[in-house]
C-alpha cells in the first residue's frame, strides 16, 4: 500500500481531529472549555482549520496509507507556543471562558505536541514513521532539541521514545497531571 506523509490542510480537520483528541485526552476538554465530546471535536477541528493555534494545519502532518488518514503529527517550535496559546486564550475569553494554557516545551526546543495513529492502522509502525519525520523536519530547520511529553504511566510509549533516542529530561505537569519531558538532539 502507498504510504506518504504530507502537510495537513484545513480539509483534513474531520479526519485529524479525533486523532488529536485521542492523543491528548483531557487536555482537549481544557483547551476547548467544553465537556461534550461533539463540542470538543468541533472546536479541535476549527483549530485545525485555523492558522493561529498549536493544532493548526500549519503545524500538522498527516500520514496516509492507501489514501486513508493513518496518523497525525503536530510539531511546532517552543518559541512559537506563547503566541499560539495566547490566540487560543483570547478566543476562549471571547466566549466567556477564562483559561490558562500551560507551556509544554522550553523556548529552545522543537515540540512534538501530538503523535497519533488511527486505530484501524495500528501495528504498522506509523507512529515510528511520524516520529522519524519529525526528526527530518527539525534537521531541515537546522537541527536542535526535539521534545515531547509522555504520561508517566505509559511505559510502552516511554520505551518506544527511548529506543528512538529520547531521554527523560525532567518532570512536567500539564493540567495537574504528571508527565515525563523527554528530549533528544537532532543534528
């Protein structure tokens, strides 16, 4: 089957939205100020269609397998996070919601916000290919630190990231939950 990774477009929102929600879990509810699954999905899809939040199509890559969206990668530079998150905070405030969006990376890192694989496509190393693609993107941008956060209880994911060269650098909290901040150097 044909496998490709490409930059997302606004038209990918319906396919990519559920993948992002699956990967970030409760963070999606916090970032959307919604509790109902359909409302969360609609707002995440709007973020993907838009240009000014961390989940915009501008920072999202789509893995396709045989023409089906098989996975998604969201990657941005930590130095852009404050501006991207402020845009989201302002949108939520306009709707009457006060939110803080915690930074998830240091200012000198490229940050993998999301790697998610369509459940129908799991077991085909698509997640690993997306993570390798993140390496390529950082390399093309001149190299640097590449980071991600992983729930401390996801031992299989931690082992995978360690096999790919990431090392636990420090503890991190996101919406009050403990994560490992993992970093690797990309030349």
